[in-house]
C-alpha cells in the first residue's frame, strides 16, 4: 500500500475480562503464547507445505528436518537450504571465508563500527559483573568442599536473517559467551541479504573475533550444530533467537546439547493505567509486532486507554517502512485486554509469562514487584524495549512462549558448567560415617555402605569425645560449625 494511503480500521482483538466469554478468549491467547503455539507467518506455512507436500505442523516439520540432518549430515542441510532459502550451496560455500569476513570489516562504515565497539564494551562490562566465582567451604582437619566453574568448550549461535538483519543478536549472544571464557564459537545465519550475505553482519563477526560463520539457518542449522555436519563440528550448547521453527528445533535437540531457552517469535505485554501515554504505548507494541510475526498485547484497567492506543497505532503505522508487516502481526497475534483492576492485570501477566514486559503505570516499580514471570521488565515511560534490544547490557535473548515461568534470559553464567569438588580427611570420613551408613543401609545399597565401612575397618579406632548436639546460634553462627564459605 502506498505511503500515506488510507488504511482500513485496525482489527486487534479485544478482551473484556468481565464478559462471560473472556475465559475462553484468554485461554486461546495463552495457547498462542505457549511454546506449542503456531506463531508462524502465512509465507512460512505455504513454504512448508510446498517442501513436504503436506500441511505439517511446525513441530512435525522440525522433527523431520532434524532427523534427516542427523542421518545424512551436510547433504540434508544443503537440501533444506535450497528448499527454504532458495540458495544452492556446496560444501565449499557453506562456510564464510576469513577473506570475506576481513573484506566486510574493511568496507564497514566507521560510525557503525564505533557504535558496535561501544555496545560490545557495555555488554561485556555488565556480563563480567554477573559471573559466578568458585566457592570454597573448608572445615579445618575434616574436609574441603568446592563449587568450581569452567566455561563450555564450544557453542553455536543462531542469528536470524529473514525479515531484517540483526547485528545486535551477534553482540547479545557472542559477548556473554566470550565474557564467560568460551573459546570456540560458531555462528549460523541464513544465506540471505539480511544474514550471511550481509556485510554489516560479517563485519561484526570479524570485529568480535569470530572465525566460524556458516551460511545456514532454520531448523537445519540447529540440527547441524547439534549433530555435526562435516565440515561443521558439533557444539555443546546452542543459543540465540529465531522463528518458531528455530525455537522448536532447539527444543527437539535439547538433551543432545544444551540450549539457552525457547527464544522464538517476539512478544511484549504493555501494562498501563491512566498514566500511560498512548503514543508511547503504541510505539512499543508496534516495535515488537514488526518482527513479523510478533505478539503484542496491552493490558489495562483504564478503558479509555484502549481506543486511544488503537488510534495512535493506526496513525503511526502509516509512517513506518514495516508498517504493513506490523499491522499483520497486530491483527493476528495482538490483543487489548481490559481488566477490572491491577490485581487482575498481575494475574494475567504472570499467567502469560511474556518475553518483554513494559510497565507504564503511575508506580511501575510497585507493579513490577508483583511479577514473577517475565523475561525482562522495562519500567516507566522512558525505558523502551529497544534499549534492551540494542545497548543496555543484559542480553536480548529471552524466553518466549510462556517459558519465562521456569527459565531466564541468556547471561554469561549460562556458558559455565559447575562441578562440585570434595576432599575428605580420615577424620572427616569418620565424622560422617554413621549418617552415611544409616542411610545407605536404609536404602538397601549395601555396596555404598561397604565403601565407607571398609575404610574404617582398616584404621585404628581413635579415642574421640562424644558428638555434641547443635548449640544455639549466636549472631547467625553456631559454635563448632564450618567456617564461612569463601568466594
């Protein structure tokens, strides 16, 4: 539609929580938000049917692709790349060469590279501040307990490249991994003008020191990273956002490799009261909807705000280059929810567990304190989600599909494996033997009991004072207790 042309009225679903059918509407919305929902564009649905010859669900399509790559390696990766991306690769052209990465960096705009450096430094500084340190609990003469952290050896990063180019995603995935000390990082991007054929994307990879970049995307890229597809070695963990197919593929290979979270199509819930500014709220909803697909929901207990936001959206869409894509997402996956009060808004928000939660109430901190389930929370009128998407420091790779109920956004700590290390002296073993023997025998695991008692039978029995019962704590510490844990 030509810029400035008259648009039809916006058709975003409206849910009045006081209506008799509101529960069924909210249930449908909750299902759409779930990781099993089908937030898939019409183009992707049509393409999937053309590739497989039948209308498979996203989950079935992903299962077929992943199993095919597992069984046939790079040949299947190349086959699905041609089918979905319409690009014919060969084993020699799958990987971006070092010369291509260097050339892209040399030609990059200076202002762009300077901005990338500043953002990189901000992200790394924030992520380094999060890192776990080894924990040590020594008990003199008895034992020493340690929790030790080591970085993963090799990870894979998925970077989208369909509707837009996302250098920010490279920063938000690679920088936390590098802060954690990961040495081997492989980046996969679809062979598109917004992906592995985008000079800015390659320049960012070069700036960050990434030497492995592959021209593959979608479920086939996830499978290649998980199972290996010569010349692509398998990884230990796969991170990064993507469309529904990428998210489901990560879910499918979990267990073979670790994953960060289910980071699928973008989501936002804006919660606002009479203090919310319609033009700000509408811009926040549009910003996530323009990912196309992207779910954008307004929750309010101030009824006049809904019409005001709807009008503001309609006005803003006319001036945006991706306005038509955002409109399609808003009408298919968006909603205006009118609640009775703040308590109901809290309940619905926690149930939906959104990726992004933007609180634009008169007291946003108080509302946010009541929210347990959200990937990231943005407070107040001057904290648009775009700050977190691009430069604030926390990674923008966040849980979607309601999975914020039990998982969190990506951070440097996700790239660390923790290992417990225990070292007991003979006296330490003697001190715990009775309790260990009691439990082992109670469970019928006599071999466990024997592994302790055999050591004690070979030692002379010392004269030891009887065990003391626990003494009252003084200033939070009981006499005779272990030394304070050291970090």
